[in-house]
C-alpha cells in the first residue's frame, strides 16, 4: 500500500462496530434462550473466527449486511465440534471460548495462527484449573489447548494482570460453576462482559476492580446495538490531530469509561478533541470531532494503560509528532499482543526518523523530529499497519506499508475510509 504525505483530512465518517462487543454479542447470544438481533456487528476476520467456532458447535447464525441474528442454543445447548476449533489471529475468541468450553460435556481443542500459538495461555489455564477444569496447553501454557469435560466450582481469583480476556474467561466458566465466582483485577479492564451478561439477566456485581458472578439457570436473549469501535476511531483521531489543517468527525463511537483512555491521553497532549451527541445505553456512544493542533509529550502509565491498551501504537505515532518527551510505562502487556507492539512501534517509527527507545515496560519517544516516509512492516499486526499508515500520511514524502491486508482483522475498509476523507 502506497501512501503520500497529506495536506489535511476532512469529513465525517463512521467506523465499524466494536470488536470486543461483537465477539461477546455472538458468543453470549449463542448461550441465550431465544434469538439475538445484533446491529453494528464487526465483519472483521477476528469476529468471523468466533462465528465459525460457534457454528462448528451447532449454533445457527444468520449473517447479512444489515444485521446478524443468532439463534441461541441455550447455556447447555452447544454440540461437540467434529474437529479442532480454529480461532485464527483472535486472542478474544481463544480466551473467552476456553472459559465456555471448560464447562461443556464434550472434549475440545482450540488452535490458532502463528501469532496465537505464541500468546500466553497459562494465565487462563491456571484459574480455570483452580475452578476444576481439565485444560492443558502445549508446554503447559500455549495453544493448542485441549479441554475435557469437568464439573466447575466458583473461586475468588486475584488476577496477576488487568486483562478483560482473562477476566471474561473466568466469568464465562463461572456461568456453569457451583457457587459464585469472583475476580479481582490490579486495575479495571474493559467491562463489556459484565454489562452484557447483566443485560441478559445474569447477576454480576462490579465494584471497582472486583466482579462477582452468580451462575444463572439461563440467559434471556436481548437485542444488541454495537457502537463504532473507539480503537478504530483512534487512528482518525490521531491523524486529525497531527496532520495540519485537518478536521474529522467520527460518528457513533463507543465511549465506555473502561475504553476511553485515548480521549484522556489526547486531551492531556493538547489535542482539540470534542465530544457531542452523547447517547447513554448498555454501552454509551458519542460523536468525536478532532481538529489539528500542536501536541506535547506526556506520561502514560498506571491505571490508564488498560483503558487505552490497544491505542498505544497509534498514540506512539502521536507522540512522535508532539513536542517533547512521551514516556509509556506499565505496558508490558503490549509485548504479548498480536505482535510485540513495543518492539514493532519503536522499530517502525525509527525507520521514519523518530527518536524513540524501547524500555522494559513501554517506550520513550522524544517527539518533534521531522519524520519522513519509509517502507514500513506491519509485523502481521492490524494495529501496527494502521498506526504506520497514520504516520505515513503525517510524514514528508512517500511511504509503503508491507502486508497491509492484515487490517481486515479489525477494520476491512480502513484504507478506503482514509481515502474518503482525503488520505
Ligand atoms: C480485549 C481485551 C484486551 C484487548 C483486546 C480485546 C477483549 O486484551 O487488547 O484487543 O475483547 O476483551 P486483554 O484483556 O488481554 O488486555
């Protein structure tokens, strides 16, 4: 994909539906009694992997441009798949499904692509075994995961990392456990699972870093409207902030307070970002308007990290165009995403002439160097590819993104969307 320096981006766009909520909508709809009509579902490869796995367990799902309809199988209605369940590149599919599969009366195997086979699964194996699950992985901690039937009991689990995938795996196993299940996180991670389970009639109480779930008899299907993904909107917010002369409105973006750290970080950097048309619902949404402005470096650390974990690659791009130093700390989790996103972003930004350094738990970016176009690698990581596309539009001259098709994991029309606003 070739990109050239942009003279300014203008216009109004909508981004595809939230990836995290899309996965949960089809999974929980599959476990509910009755039909779930889902609008705004993300037709990205990761969410299609979830659909594929559910279909292999006998769940009937209708897909059309307008809506997805899941014909719920009920909590105890999944069928034994004929072979291994392939989760592609999707950590959310792998980890959330493992929680559900641990409680099924049939054995199963979860496999994924080369990236999934490297991602840490010990973090889910440990608590699921504590609940009584019979689950094992390659070398005890990687995919493929083998799961055999077992009776589960509720536990109280202190999570070593703030991870919504881990929290959700435990809570989903808790749907089938004897007794309540409590998870305690070091900092709050995204709470889509808790919100959606409550909407389906499950008793799940949250209090800061602690969630307690009581196993229900059944889930009651309820229609789900999915707002645009703030993680996809973030590419336009940063592009609009750093490309002089830009003004972009991204409509109907989910701004769940456990996900809106990118808004807070951009405001702290001096971005001219306004929020309008706020709509409250199961998941709050709003329109976000960004106008270009001078940015300055900040520190991003602590409890803010889980609230913007997926936006850190593109925030690193913002930092490279900001005046002064940006320090990202407490972000070790970035090393175990679809790629090592600390190594990837430092390497790719350096190609463009940025002054940045990898640290044990993040990176330091000394912003304000004049950046130039280059041939950027995507590291087979959708968010690295899109972040470097934003960098390419803001840098001087021409750039290339190698292996750009990886964006279809979370945003199939990304490059077209950039073109419609002048990229
Ligand atoms: C996700 C949670 C986050 C995030 C991922 C999606 C989810 O991962 O990075 O893209 O849908 O629960 P962790 O919870 O493992 O940090």
